[in-house]
C-alpha cells in the first residue's frame, strides 16, 4: 500500500521526457505490488503537441457487484473506449463521434469476478457478467458448457464440466501499462497481461496491446497467447464482439467474404436463407448461430462488417484467417430488455463444446513455450462513402467466388 | 476512489436543510461510483428536536471472512437493528430495550459473498453465511437444493441444480440511501436496491425500505420486487425470520391465526400435535418444519408471533396474506453450539424445491415490467399487557374458525 | 476504516514496554474490526538488544489474483519465511542463509481466495492457488476429490462431492497477532486463528502459532484444532510440505525411520524400490505417492528429512506420531515449468478420498468442545555435519528395526 501511494503521487507529477521514448505509466503490477486507484493524462498534460485532443483516465468502480473494478477510459478525440483490466482486459463499450459501437446488456454493472461463479446454472455463470462490447472467450476452452475429457495428474482420462466461454474474461489482469508515443502520430497503447494458469493444468499467458491513434476511427487489438507450461496444450479463442443499436436494427446486415456457412443447429437452419439480415427486436426470439469460414486476400487477410440499414454506419473488423480461421455469427435480436444484440466473432473454433470442436479438428495446440499472435483491427465507419469503400473491399476479397451454404447443421454427436 | 473521498468528507459537513424534505445521505451507489467506508448521524447532529435519541452509524467490517462488509446500525432509542447491505440488505440482529430479538448462530462472522460458494456441499453453501435475524430467501428460487428445469437460451428445457434458498442474500446492494424526516415523528428509512439479474436469465430488482420511528418498538420492511426482463418470470420469496433466546425457550410458543397446517415431512409429522410449542435445546434435535396457511382479517391482514414461556416477551409480524399467503415454521431447537433457533417465515411459497412448489401451484409469476410489493411490520413486545393484546388480536383474526391439521406430509414426488 | 487508520498510526509509534511481557501487535482482528495494511518492526526498533538482527514486515499484495492478500515476512537473521494469513496461515516460502527451502510453482501469484472456486475442474480448483512451501490440507476433509456421504440437517445420509484437500488453505485468518519476547532468546511468534465453520456442518477453530528464535535455523508450527460444535466431528489434517531445488535434485533422498510403506496406486507400485530416491526433472513424470507409517522414539517422536545429493543440505521435520501417525511422500519430479517438486507430508490420514480413509479407520473424530494439538519442528541443515547428525538421529529412531515394504497398493474399493 505504501508503494502504491508513492506511485500514485508520482503519477500526478509525471513529467514526460522528450525524445523517442514513449511516455509510460504502470497502473497495475502483481510483480511490483502496484495497483493505482486512479490516474489520468491528456494532451494538456504533455509537452508534445497533438493535432487531436486525447485523454486516458483510470478509475475504480464502487457499489454492488462492481466494487473494486478497474476501468480505463481512452478518448482519442474521435473514438472513445473503455477497457476493463479486472475482467480480463475486455472492452466494455465504445463510441465513435457519439455513436455507440457496443450494445445495451441487461447486465448493467461491470461485475467483479469475485461475484461470478462460472459453474452456476449448469455452467452458465459467465452470463452473470456478460455486457462487454468485446469479450474474449477461452483460453483453455470456450463454447457451450458440458462435459469433456481431460488428463489428470496421474495420467488418467477424467471428465470435467466445461463452463460457458471459459475463464479468461473473469481473471483480473496482473500487469497493466499505458504507453503514449511522443513522436507523431502519438500512438496510445494499453498493455495488459492476464494469466490463466494452475498446477496440473494449463499455463497460459495472454499478453494484449490495445492501441489507437489520436483522431482515428480505429483501434487495434494485438494478443499473444503463450503456453508457459511444458506440455502440448489445447486452446481456443473466440473474440465475442457484440453490437446493438444503432448499428443493429431492422434491415442491418452482416457483410463478409464468406466461403462457407452452416447453421449451428436445427433452429438456425430454418433461417439460413436470411442469415445476413437482421430484424427488429422480438421478445422470445431464439438465438440463431451461423458458422462461417471466410475467404481471404492474397495476404490471408479478411474483413467482416456490420452495417446499418441505410448503409451509412458500420463497424468493420480486419484479421488474418491464418490466425482466426472461423467467424461465428450470433443473432440474438430479442427484446431490448432481454438484450437486442448480435455477435460477430472471429476465432480459432466454433462455440460448440470443446469435445465437439476437437472431433472436427478445430482445437489448436500450443507446444510448451510456444506463442501464437492474434490481431484484429476494428474500424468505425460513419458515412455512406466509408461504408461503400468497405463493402467494395470485402467484395474484392470474395472475388466473385461462391459461398457454399449448407442448409443443415452438422451431425455433432 | 477520489470521488469516494470527496463524498466522505462531504458527509462530515452535512448541514441538514430545514423544511419538509427529509435529510438524505447516499451511502453506496453503483450508478454514481460511491461507496462510503463510514458515516454517522444522530439526534445531536441535526437541527430538529426529537423526543427520543436516535443514531445511525455506517461502518465497514475487517478481518477474516468479513473483510469489506458494510454495516448500518440504526438505534431509534428503544429498538436497535443492524442492516447488512453487502448481504442483500438483510438484518443481522436487533434488540429492543436490551432484549435480543435474533439468535446466536454458530456462524459468528458476517460473511462477505466473495467467500460464499452457493454450490458447495451439494448446494448447501448458503449455510456458510447464515446468521441473520431476517434474511430473504429467493428471488429466482428458494427452498431445498436439488435439480429443477429451466428454459435455456435456445428454448430448450434443461436442468440446473438449485442451491439452498437462492442468491439474493449473497448479492451486495447496488444503491443504499438513508432518509430521516425532519417533520415528526422523524421516520428513519434505510433504502437499498439489490439486483439479481443475468443475461439469458431472470432480471429482478429488489427495492427495499426498512423504516422505524424514534422511540418505537417496531420496524417495517417494504420490499418491491420488479421483473425488469421481458418474459414472464417465476419467482419465490420467503422471509426467514429467526429467533433464539430469550424469546425462544422451553415453553415458548408460536401464535398465529392458522387455517391449515401440515408437516413438511414424515419426521415433522411425528410431532405435529405440539407444533406450536418449543422445547429446551437438545443436541441432535432434527429440524421440524410446519407449513401453514394463515387466516386473515377483512383487510387480508394477518399476524403471527413468537412469545416466551411467561408470555411477557414476544415478537409479532403483521402482513397481508394477499402478498404472503404462507407461513413456514422452522423449529431447530438443537444445542446452543449448533444453533438453538426457530424461524417464523412468511412467504409466497413453502421451502420445498421449486419443482415441487411449481407442481402445487405455489410459484408465482411476474410479467415483464411487473412489480409486487411485500410489507411486514415487526413489533417487539416486552411486557404481559402488550403480549396479551397481540394474542387477543390474533384470536380476533382466527374468529373461532377451525385450524385444519393434516397429520401426514403431502406426497411430493 | 477509521479504526484501522488509528491502529495503523499507532503501530508506527509503538514503544515496547520493558519487562517480561512480550511485545504484541494485533495485525488483523475480525472481533475488533482491525486489519492493518502494513506494519513492521525490527531489532532496531526495540529497546532490548539481540545478538542477531531480526525483522518482521507485514504488507499487502496488489494486482491480478493477489489483490488484497496479506503477507507477513519474518527474518530471524538466518531463516526467512513468509506467512500468508489470507490463505489460511500457510507458509508461502522460506530460505535459510540464502538457500530456498520451498519450491517454484507454476502458480506465481499468491492467489486470494476470492479467485478460487474449489469445485472447478471436477473438484480440483485448489490447484489454482497451490504454491506454498507449507500448506495445510483439511480440516473437514482432505485428499482426492470425489463423492462421500455426509449427514444432512434432517438426519439423512446424503452425498456431497469432496474437493481436493479441503477448504482450510483458502480461508482468510480472522485473528492475526505478533509477539516478540523481550527476554532472551527473544522468541518471535506469529499467531493466527482460522475458522472453518458453518450452520448444519463442522465448526472448526484452527489456532496456530508459528515461532522462531533470532539466529536459529528452525521454525516451529503449533496448531490446535478445536471442534466448537456439539457433535462428534470427523476431521483430517495433512501438512503438505513441498520442496524443489536445491534440496530436490537428482540423487536427493527422503530419509525417515519407516515401519511400513506402501504405494498409493499401481503406478507408484512400479517404482516402490526406489521410493526414497529422487531423479532429475522429466516432463510427463506422473506423480508417485508412497504411504508410510514411521517408527518413533520412546517419546513417540519421529523425524523425517529431505537431503540433497551431496548430503550437505537438508530440511528435517520432527513431530509426534501420536499426533501425526502417517507420512505421505509425494514425488512429482516433472519439468521445471510444470513443477519439479516433492512433498513430505505428515498427517492424520493418507490423501485418499475421505470415504476410503474412513473405511481404513484413518479419519479421527473430535468430540464436541474437544481439541487436538499438532506440533512440527522444521530445521534447515546447511552443511555435511548437520546432515550427518540428523541421519544418525533418524537411524537411532529406526533402531535397526525393519521397514515393511508392501509392493502392491491396497484394495481401496
């Protein structure tokens, strides 16, 4: 605590040095026993000049289930977004020039992991805290709850109940750091490290860097997952990126260069012909999930997007199909109270239980010491021209190639 | 934290305004990021005069499993009681002119929900923190653990293990506020809001106001449960109000205007003839539970009471049978170390597992947006006259009507 | 919080009184609402002179899963060790004249119980926080997870899933106190109380005193377990004392006066002939567990030890076989990343599931109000002579008596 206080005071006195070194500020460090309650910095506090105003504010939530939750608000002048270190470095919400990019979850508080029991409700406890714009599912497993095998410490196969979407979103970051380049374009980076590790089990390190440039309409997420154990280790990651109004509305569309799509289950199969089109909120709407393999350009890059009805607002995501070979589309256009939301979800795997994904060969493995990188560029588009350009680009990836539409779900058991 | 500190300082400088507006003090607000560590106010601090001394003190517990637990002590000059916002706005204990109204649980600490795992011990984890005078059981479900069906997000029936007495008692309040009327009789109100909500699940808001008047022997609990979701939603609530010595003793009695009583199970059936009478502590006493439907007066109000052997001390509870149609009587006169205690429990339902209560039509439903109110008036009686008056009133409700005593438990499976 | 701050200030002004009374400092008290963030005292701060420099430092960890964890570092001038009140008064690590006595767990953070779910991973959640040098397993049960019977509140037999190694290591201490004798040899004592109790369940009080003398190479753990309930209560305790390099290495040995040893399972049976000898780290090494009954001297005392290959470094443990009749040897010489570690584990019981231990009559019972004491003396040895003396002493306990080596595991089901 002493140390914390010293750093806290220090943070108010920060005098950024000139030169090529970025301004850095450690906010949390399990290694060094540091955890700042609050901190802030803006274009007014630094010696370099920025064409765009920007600010970073760290504070702590209080009250109810959000007691003690760390929040980092980044405003690049155009794009504002809120990172939650306490919830695995997810991104709670974002807005671009006042337009919400996320959604309105019925879960209003930013729930501290101490109040989450993932095993609750037959493995659905994750839903007690689900309200992020971008939330990572994984890393040891993700997808639907249900039993799967694992190898115990004595080398035996045993069963454990997997819980919905895994543990990573409910682990607090051990290290959190801010970096601001003093050189133009003054890149702002928020770095975090989250460990999902145990004895006789997986030993993952998630390193993430979430970055943006003052004045820009985009942010970038660079993740590196490392297996710090000695054994080959299965893993899964899915970026659950969620949208509500105004991007989601009747007539809004999913846009992507799609090689193949199949319905997750029999229910989704009924609506496969309209899988790209969204409808108005309907109480009692049952989720429809579509599993896709995207096409990519010559550099293995692909782009997916949600655009509103008028095609003058959109959010696009660009990533490598080598890193993230699948896209899962979650349509949950239920009533506003229940959560009117869709998820565009690039991942290594589909959200079936891991035992099914394994059967289909979609559970990758990291050797001991091995790392894998995942980068997604998120871009908000707020006029017809920008949306048209993105559509054109996605078309150029599709290159007139066919989309194979499977109308029946796979046999999974 | 900054904000918290500011509010904390402010709270010491509070200058109550004259007039008809009550003095108000926000103690906790998830909405505004407020959480006061400590605060107090008494008749000495305000400008209006009170015939009775009173005080309200908010502080925070430390050490062991009670680290960080919020406590609000209210003393109205005669009646003292302690509210625990961190444990769902339950009432830990109370005393009237020095007489304990609650009980002595073997659980001595006020356990923070972070140390409770409701799923422990085959669904009995709730018992790790059970020591309140008044604790709410519910809201999605309450009663005995065991499997019940629920509807999953894909519209399928699935099973989940219900845990003993539900979640609400282990959820911290999101909003807590104190109000003191400047006008006589200077009503003191403690308001709280507790949310039991999740995605793909129930979305309950519990609003509660616990109030008392300086110098009085009573407190009142006004609860409003709202279904903030869109769907029809089952719910259950049971007010688990618990008594030990001195009210509970050999020869103490339960008093109520009872229409029907049946034993919870075969064990209780053996003792149905003495269901109203209490005995001395007996190590190894096995709980006896009696399920009752009370009679009511013309205004649908009923009254129940526990009185000591000499009938010169009692605690009565008055409520509407429209709101709370059942009374559950829990007799657990085990040894002092194990917990010598009885519960007088008005509720919407009996404490069988919800799947049984549903079968018997005792699980009410709230439509989307709908609310239901529950009010209980608790009154401590400390002399023969007061107890006699209460007995007379209960007799007047019974109006000579018969109590139907079923000697066998219902067939529940 | 106020109270905390007052005590905190007071602690900096401490003026030890002369005389025979030890200097005492309360660090945590649930009873008195006290919890100090930081505190320290050393030979420089007191009026008595010590031949050896010593210091005690209490601080709080921050960041990641160790947010809010209390740490007490004791340095007696030769021996340094770190107690974790938040994790049941376990000892995280120790070193003697710079030699590590503990091990290097892949779990790097000192995990706060709020982030542990013991039921996770089919009852293996305990492994999420396992990195202590000395960790107690128990008290209601310990050993392998799996179903066992218990008696419910209604007197029925029911099943509950026991979780690995029980709850005690993940319960924060309710009372923590430091005592330093002003009289030579200036014994330093750290006392703690941890409660494992619930309604309708066990009511254990663990009182512990961990003590050392400035300049010495030893520390002593005095535990007292009390059944504060009224019923006869089964209990189990196992001291899981763990070693890595440099004590553990190829050629290191377990040394003890052993009456009988048997392999825990068929896998261990294969290596029973080498059960005392350790090997180099091998990725994929499957744990080998050996169950032993030690011989004792005329005072019922026995000694066990791990010594390095050169027999010039060792750690010995001395205890009464009346208190701790069994020794469990856990060999887990896996790779360094996965955890190269062995456990020398005195206990009341072997780490089979409690239902098996009960069958073999190895689950002791405490009557209501009854206590049992457990004392272990830990001694670090850092040269050939000291190690030789200990070997000689262990030989004198064995007195040439035979070790009965069972080559097959017991039939347990």
